[in-house]
């Protein structure tokens, strides 16, 4: 099955399941939305996961009026960045609420890279996180804690943490998106993978569920381990490609929400 077919099938299954969820909960005000995006490249936590190439992305979200929610989100990725991978699938669910202007949330995430593994060690890239978040007006802070033994192909890394802080400021004509992140990889000898990342961008909401965005992102490793990143696998021309996935880059995107 192709990546595009897989994404279509997953979103269709989510869409078919949503009416059943709404009927089971019998909750007026429950919402189900889907989204599709095309971006100039996929950057996550400061790292270019499509090797500088465009990405197709999509997701589906169900929100119960009590504050409980569940969803799935997908993006194409490069097999130069994730060994034997062409797709990332993120499953998540949890609870969010408010107390006046203060917001809070607790969600579980499980990241799946179908068919991907580090073949030399048979290590999977899949991992799970607990994310605790708070927000006040336009500002937010969230901490992701790895609950699985491994983290994105790094073994014995349970306890890895990612601090995400930022703000989404309404400028009237557009929203200014600000973000700073700090990643700390747990486990003996794994601190070489630690990093920080930054983002500044603008999002413009248009009529009919459309939006456009542009952002500049940059990551900086605690060491030079990301400067010439490679899986060590020859391409079709027999060459072993290297790249710096943390280099500063401009990401442009268009999204349609249904």
C-alpha cells in the first residue's frame, strides 16, 4: 500500500468511527474534524524529517464536550532520516480543561513509523510520551516525558524529556507563532543527542476552512552529532548521503480543515 493510500484509508476509518463515538456518548456539542496539509518540508522539534523535501500531512480529531479527546495525525517522512520509513503516524488522546484564563491538559502520545527500524540493531523508532501542558491567554508551556524504553531509535532512553514553551499572538490580520524547545535524552551516554530548537512564524486563517503559514525554524545540538547526520545506507547511486537536519530553514504550508 502506498503512503497516500494508507493516509486516505486511516482518515476514512476515523471519519466512519466518529458518528459511532458521538452516538455512544450522546453528547450534544461533540465535534469531529479532519485536516489535510501540504508543506514545503516536515520539521518536528527543529529537525527536518523529509530531508528538505515537501510533505503531505493529515489528521482527524474527536472532541467530547467534557474535555476528553482523541486523534490521529500523519506525515510523510524521508527514509534518509528514518531508516525504512515513509510515514509517521501519531496517535493521541487525553483530557483538557480550563479554570478561568488558565488552561491545562494531560495527553498520551504514541508515535509509529510503520516498517521502520534500525536494521543493524533491530531497534524500533516507535515510542510513547506523556504530555502535560498549561496555558494562560496566548502563552503556553508543555512537557513531554518518554514512557517507553526507547526514544526514536535511541535505546534505554525512558525518561527523555522535551520542554515546549511559546505563544500564539493574535495580530488581527494573522497570528504570530513563537516557540522554543529543549530536548534532553535520558540514558547512559545519550546526552550527546540533546538539543534546543526555536521557531518564529505567521499563520493566516482564510475563508472556507483554509489557512496558510510560514515559519523559520532552527535547532542546535549539544554536540556536533547532527552536523553530518546519516544512516550510513547507500542511495540508488551507491552514495551515502549526509545532511544537517537541524539547520535553519523556512517552512511554508497550506491547510484545509473539514
